[in-house]
C-alpha cells in the first residue's frame, strides 16, 4: 500500500494563529516576521492591500509600519 501524503497551504496562517488568541487584531493590519525578525513571512489582507509583498525586509517598510500602525509579531512555530 502506498503512503498517502497531503500538503495544506493556509492563507495568512501565522496571522490567523495570532488572531485566534488575540481577537482584537481582527480587521487590523498584522504581519508576522521570520525567525530573526528580518522579513515578512505572513501578512493579513489589510497588509496585502497596502502593497507589502511576502519576504520583504522589515527595514524597507518601516515607514509603512509606523504610518498604518501595523502590528508585528515574531514567528511562533510552537503556536
């Protein structure tokens, strides 16, 4: 019998996880950063609508983060 494999790609996964424990973040711009907090690895729809791309370094968008009060979180793999 062949093993059965599945791949699941969830939209905004790490942002969605943060919002489960922080419902006050729903509807607000939220981004999750990579291990060393250097790059964006997950974006809420609100952040995507600002034109912020996946993988962009934080230092390149710091002005947008401040201007739009984007909530930033470190990636939390155990969560």
